[in-house]
C-alpha cells in the first residue's frame, strides 16, 4: 500500500505535531502514542491497515512500528506559526534521508497533524483532498505512558532604582511557587540601586542555560550599550521564555530597538500614582480566563505606551485620565522563538501581594512556558502543589 511506505513519517510527524501550538517543548510529548483516526487524500482509513501502529517519542527523537515496518529519526518544531510547523527527518526506515513537512495543532485529548507524505510543500490546512498526497491523523496517548512532570526552574532577575526590589523578589518567588510547580532563584546585585548597572549574572556565557523561564523585574534605563543588550536578549530570541514586569519596560534604552521588541511595547514615561481600572480586553485568552472584567489596581503608576510590537497582543488596558485612552498594561509577545508575557503593573509591593495580580502573573508565567491549557488551567503536573 502506497500509504504504508510513508506511514513512519506521518506518525512521527504527527506525534511531534502536538508539541505545540503553544510553545511547549518536544519533551512535553515524550511517551507512547496510538492513532485514534486518520485519512489519506480525503478518504478515511477504516480498513484496519493502521491497527497496531505505535509511536514513541523521547528527547526530540522518534521511533515508529507497524507490523514489520519500523522507522526512527529526529524532529524540530517551529511554534511561531499557527498552526505550528514541524519538520521530520527520518534517519532509518522507508523514508531515510527525507524531511517531511507537517502542520500540527493540539486537540482536547492529544494532537493532530497534516503532512506532505510525498515530501512536498507543507500543508496549508488541517485537512486532505483527493490527489494531494497528504495524510491527516489524530493521536491519543497510550494509557499509562504519560511522562512524569518535573518542576520548572526559573530565574528572577531584579534590582535597580525606584522600587522595593528585595521585598518583591522574595514575595514573588514565594507566592508564584504556591501557584505553580516552579522553583525560582532570585538574583539581585547588592548596592546596585541606580539606573546604570550591569547585572553580574549576564556576564556569564550562556547565562540562561538550565532555566525554563526568566523573569525580568529590573530597572536600569541608563545601561545603553548595544553589545550588552545583545547578551541579554540573545537567549530569549533563541527560545528561552520570559516574563517582564513593570520597570523592565523602561530598561536598556540602547540606540537599537531590540529591548522594546523583546518586551513587546515601547514606553518611556508613566503617569501619576492612583488606583486605576484595568479592563480585560481578551477574556477568552488562557492568561485572562479568571481575571475580572474590570479590576481596580491598588495605588499604582500607569505606564504610557508609545507603541505595541507587531508580534504583541494586548490582553488588558488601564485607563489614563492623562492620556485619555486605555494604555496596554498586560500583553503577550512573540520574540524570535520565545513567548513573552508582560505587564506594567507592579510598582508597589502592595500590588504584588494582591491575589488577583499574583494569579494573573502565575498564568502568564505558565503560558510563556507552554504549561497553560486553553481553559486557563495549568497543564497536568504544573499547577499548585
């Protein structure tokens, strides 16, 4: 059967497929997968030819078995597209030496993917048509093979002028770890409370290595060296997720625009301090599920937003009587291969003690790591312990 020859590729591809519409790593889909249903060139496959197919996935590699047919290879995933793009490179098997292009998305109980079985152009939709040489399959996990979850590791970088960073660092590490399965290490250079300072952790090559997430709550607006800034944003551009809080949006005003592209908004000033209303403008976004329709912040300073990056999506706005408009104060951004969650809320420690703000920050943190479901709830194993 023509389909059987390409089967290993598909199964492989599809399995990885799910790794993420949402920025999940391939490790999130380690385990053993079974095919729930499939179609080829517009026709459902119901003749039993795929019964018994088994796909195993671990560490960015796959193995496939169907009767006497076996295959293995590697997979890469590009989540900057929706649906996500996956490339399957078969090392051993019927399609050794080929790279198969796949279009994938998550489903309620697993994932599904459409791929070009003949090695052609990537499918543009999650469906197949007659003569397309494309396969569509839906996978569910084999019972009892879900991988054990591990605690997320995060680095909270803080310090600078104008804020109670010592108290805030300890508070955030404690409260966020109560809301998610995460361990947070706090870094704050002693005595560096001005507007110009090179945080010591950034001196280290591969400074973000070993962490699943970086939280930026620093305030060094006068540290403007482009080369130094590049050291900071490079790991994020390569895929390390981030959360940016409050004065992080006023940092690193180098001649380049790299920092503002990373955080997702451009802001150089803020208004007076007052308790302002925050409007939930994307209530169906996973991060905003559970956030009030309107929430009044404690006493805060509302940042004035000059522009929003083309890759950023505002999730909430705070009304400013000074600018006479809603200023984006919660958003999500795609920077290179990384997801970034940002908020300009968080000037006062009192705000960071507010359960509404802490719950929002926890969801944003999990979303950036790809551990937040479409229903706004943590992925299995990553919620409160």
